[in-house]
């Protein structure tokens, strides 16, 4: 049985802005990521652990489906590549975040209270 | 259903908040890192030997940490009585359990370091600035002032503790580092609750910002002095001490407060 809280087949991050011509990168289909690997993250209930991992410091790199939570510095993972406007949740610190592209070109997360 | 087809980030905010503030969420979260770790450590790991000077510095620092934990234990338990929602009350009940555990594991570590009456002695050894902070937090709680209590405890104190414990872990002996790592995992929830709850509140009541800024200005001095002293005692170079305050400064900046 699938946990109803995890079941979201219709989910398309930033769906409302998909058709906007100002976000051409959104026109490309999303890349899906399997998150079944054990990241060693143990701070949330088992069923959610694959969505988070620790930042390993210098030398660590974020994948296209990952952003760092600015509140608690945990790496948040999505089952799809992330794009500006996407919403993600950081369960370890209860934060709702929006993905933005920083001046450096890197994807970052901004807290939305 | 394959794992690629599920995604937790699609949930609506209300459902997310309901779950993360629940006792069940807390219970399943702490289970991951507390089971089979009495007093927050691997019982089979050896207890490292420390030089006397290292031991004295660690005892003083842990004593100060104990004051912070007692402040949060008393603060969180008092705040349950006037928290504005059932979700906040339940979350604070879980925080009380966390703070009680932190105090217990730190007293246990002090006993391992040879302090014979850790509970009776920690206040004597602790930093005076943090004792003053605890008194001020107690006044906010006594006055049932939700905004000020939440700000002082779950934003100022928790984010400074998070930064200080994280920094201390880098240089601590293996047993102290393991204990602090477990405490840090709890602190993520506490500081996240504070920032997010206060952030939502300030969006509805922007007039509260000026008063909280004044409280911040008053308490900053006490908290920053406490952690500056602790870092010095632990031998952290002056050039690295400002890093410890960065997480706190980032937090208050996101909430719209001046440094």
C-alpha cells in the first residue's frame, strides 16, 4: 500500500509557470531520479529519508534534483530535476522553500513562511 | 508504484505543517538516531582520555550548554500553556522531551569527565551572560508573551546553540562529538519551528517587528558574548569565531531584522 501522503502522480513542479515564455528551460521534459538509495540521513521518519541527505562539505556537489535548505543546511532531494519556481519542503526543520536561480547561476532555495 | 512516481514536495502546506508538528512525526524521527544509543552515544565506543586542560575547558563549556538546555526546557514547557494553537502545543511538548534529553546526556558526559555532582555544580561553572539570558527568557514566559518567548528561545537561543554545537563538534573528542551530533539533529526542528512560526506570525502582524528588534538588540549582547567566551575556552581561533554567529545572523536577516 502506498502512503497517501507520498502518492502524487499528477505532481509537476512549477506547473503554473510551465507555459511562460520567460522560462524557456521549463519547456524541456523533466528528468526523473530514483531516490531509493540510502543516504544515511536518519532525522525524519523512514519513509521520507530518501528525500534528504547531509551536505558533505568541500568537494560535495549538488545534483540537478537537489538544493540546500538555508535554514538547517540539509540537502533536499526531489524525484525530478529542480527548476526556478519549484516548491520543496525541508522536513528536518519544517520549512517550505521555493527554488530560485542565484546570480551565480546555481539553484538555491528561499524560505516561504 | 515506483519510487520515481512519488514526491513529497507536492503536498499542500497545511498538510505538511500538520504532519511535522505531530507527536508521531517526532517519534518516528528520533527513533532513527536514538535507538540503541543510551545517553546519545554508541555504548561500545571507547571513552577517550583527555589532557587535564582539555578536560577543564570541556567541563566549563558543557556546564554553559547545560544552562542553555535548562533555559529551553523551562521555556518550552512554560510556553505550552499559552501557545496559540494545538499544533504549537504538541510541537513544544516534543521539544520539552528533547531538551530534557539534552540536559541528561550533558550531565552524563560531565559525570564521565569526573564531575561528581554535575547537577549541583553546572550553574557555578557556567557563563554569566547565559544565566542572564535565561532569566530574561523566564520573564517573557512568565508574562505569557508568545512573540518574545518564541523569538528569544526558538530563534535566538536555538540558532546560536546550533551554530556553537556544530562548531564544537569539529574539534571535540569523539564521544562528545557523537553526543553533540545527536543534539544537533533535534535542534534543526527547534530552530526551524521558531523561524517558520515567527515568519508566518510577522507576515500577519508586521507591527510586532519593531518590538522584537529591540528585544534582539538587548539579547544579542548576552548570547554573542556567551558563545564568544565558549569558543575562546575551546581554543577556536579568533578568526573563526565570527563564523559561529553567521547562521544566527542569516536567520534573523531572513526574518527581516537588522544585525
